[in-house]
C-alpha cells in the first residue's frame, strides 16, 4: 500500500504529477504506522527523530537517531512499518518516484 493511503494520519500528500509524489511525514512519539511500501525516493528530515522499522517477517531494527537536515536517497522499499520511539515528532518531506 502507498504510505499516504495506508496511514493518512502520518503521511499527507502535498503534490503529485505523472512522475513524482511529494509527501509530508509527521509521526508522533510512540506512533507506529500501517504496513506500506515506497518506490525509489528522496527525502529531507525536518526534525531530529529516533525510530525503528518493522518488517512483515517479524524483524525489528535497533532504534536509529535521525538528524534534522539529513537527506536520504533510497531504492524502492518493500513492505514495512515505521515506529517513532523517541520523545519528539518525526517529520520529513519524502519525494517518491512514480
């Protein structure tokens, strides 16, 4: 499922055209979103954030500290769930290739 369709309370679709989708992510402390996947993407972190990822096979990553101002470039990401395990909102702008 697309992130903004699976968890509209976390991911807000800001704009899209035939090539890209621009999404704002705001995950509250303790919030875990629904299972979703991404096409290849680029993103920019708007806040410091401590998070971990869950995969459908039951694996969970160790908490990762993500810093405001970081840019991330990722290939397509298979089904996962993002969990904010910190004390502050996790905020990022994500640009997905369609």
